[in-house]
C-alpha cells in the first residue's frame, strides 16, 4: 500500500493517544486495520493480515470498545 504505517509506529501512536484519555471513564480504541489473528483480519486466501501491535495494545490496555475497519484486497491475475 502507498501509505502503510509500520507496526512500531502504530504502537507509538496508540500509546501517545492513550495518554490523552487514560483518566477518562470510557476509552474507545478505533483503528483502520483490525487486530491480528481475529475473525476480522483473514484475507481471501485465509492468512491473517491484521496488526500485531494493535492486538498487543488491545490486550494490554483493554479499551472499553474497539472499533476497526477492514483490510484492502485486490485480485491478482496470473498471466
């Protein structure tokens, strides 16, 4: 993808944002990429393509709800 954030950068951004809301009663974590190894991150060929750092962050911080987007796939033609 033309704009793909590295796992380490995703974690830094999530941790930085968490500091801004750590005292809030409810903490909502929203990300475009789904967490790794869930029902939401399987691509057409069956592999998991979600974010490892996103999953680790969720497991560690336990936000109240997690809202995530999707993984973009496209068909690859073999000549």
